[in-house]
C-alpha cells in the first residue's frame, strides 16, 4: 500500500515524497483501530494496485490535519450533523498505470456501500481538478467552495448522504 500511495500522490498537485508515503504507512496500524474502519484493496495478480480506506468520524470532530479547514467552512452545526458519525474516506489511491479503468470508482463504492444511513464524506484538495471532477462524476456533492485557484480543501458528501441536497452550489 505504501508504494501505491507513493505512486498515486507523487505527481502534481500532491507532490508527496517518500517521507509522506512512510508517514501514511506509519498511520495505517493506528487507523485500522478506529471505529468503523474499513478498507478495500485491488490486486493485479499478487500486487496491490489500488486501495481505499475509511472510518467513522467521531465526536469531538478532529482538530489535526485538514479538519479545522472543513469545520471552519461548514460551521459547527453542519460539521456535527453532516460529518460526525458518518463514514469518512481517508485515502483513495490507484497506481498511475491503472487510472481511467474504473478501479478508483469501484474502490470508493466498496468503502461506502455500508455507510451508516448512507452518510459518507471526504476531503480533497481544490488544487486537483481531476480529483474534484472524479468525485462529482461519482455523484458526490461538494459541500464547501474555497476560492477558485485557492490552495484549500473541499468537503464532499457521498451520493446517499441525506444532507447532500442542502449543499450550496458554487457561485
């Protein structure tokens, strides 16, 4: 999984290096103990070529990584109602040579298929138009709209999330 992570996120706009891949690998044993943890793996023969990981977001809402940006954009009430106790997609990664095959969509669907009450969500960078477009094509609703050309994150609600109809369209 570490090598898939490195392959998927080394290119622009992520520019993740081997150190970031090592950090992902170090977080994984901790993450598997999170409530509601789930993962999906894709193989070509015996080689992992893609994966998705997810868990249940608990209360209080986390304050590390990019969570403060999401909470600030949504406000405390929507953060609690829309994101807490929902299935949070942490990582979705496929090797560059299998992109465009539908594998990422299958992995994403696998980690949300039993989300509580259909409630799933994720964060992605607005610096990645391809990631933003991918999630829209999969039926995800963008719940936050950072400034165009910004370097922030966007929150997306899953295709069956009950609050998806409450999201604001971009200006």
